């Protein structure tokens, strides 16, 4: 093992947001395939918020990767915690479309005036996932606030 091997490291993206909605309402927005498509901007295929169920998202292909993101629901505790794997890319790609094996965790807790939602997208292996980490860091910062907007529209 050399110094370069030792420099590989894992990173995570964390976004905290408080929404003026009850945890049950945020939960519904997080775990409805139709609503996920609205706030995330990608339609989940075969989605069910049940541990063990598998679903996919489709994004822009790159190199040897067809753009399919493979997911599996790992945990679904209503109104509290929703966890799924997020895998994609191809070992033959560098940069965008490199092999990615990560976990997305949403934690909900009551907060004054609503619900605190904490997103942790973990498992980015750097430097291999530098491009995904940078793009998704900015992406989650834009997407998480949309959860509140979609929830608000559904309440009207």
C-alpha cells in the first residue's frame, strides 16, 4: 500500500431544513413516487416505501453507464426515518458516471412550528466520486427546499 491508496476518503452531503408542516405531511411527500418526481426532478420507477423494495431513477448516461440509478429501500419508519441505497455509474468511467455506491437518509423530527428534515447522502469515495459529490452537493441544496414547496402545494 502506498500514500496514494491511503488518501482515498469518504465524504457525505448533509442538508438540514425546517418546514412549517407536520412530520406526517413531509413523510407523505418523501415517500410518494408522484411527489418524489416533483421535488427531485426524476421519476422513480417501481417505487414503494417498503424495506427491501427496489426502484430506479434515470439520469443522463455517460460512457459505459446507461444513466440508471439503482436503489433499494433499506429502512422506512413512518414520520421518522427513510433510508435507501443509491448506486450507479460504471467502473470504466472517470468523472461523471464513475462507479457510485452511496446511502441516502432522511430523518424527520418535530421542531418548533413544523418538522426538521435532515438529509445525509453518504458514501462518496474521493477522489473517484469527486464529480458526483460536487454536483450532488449543489443539487441537494436546491432539491431539499422543494420538498417544502411540494408539501405546501399538496396541503392547499
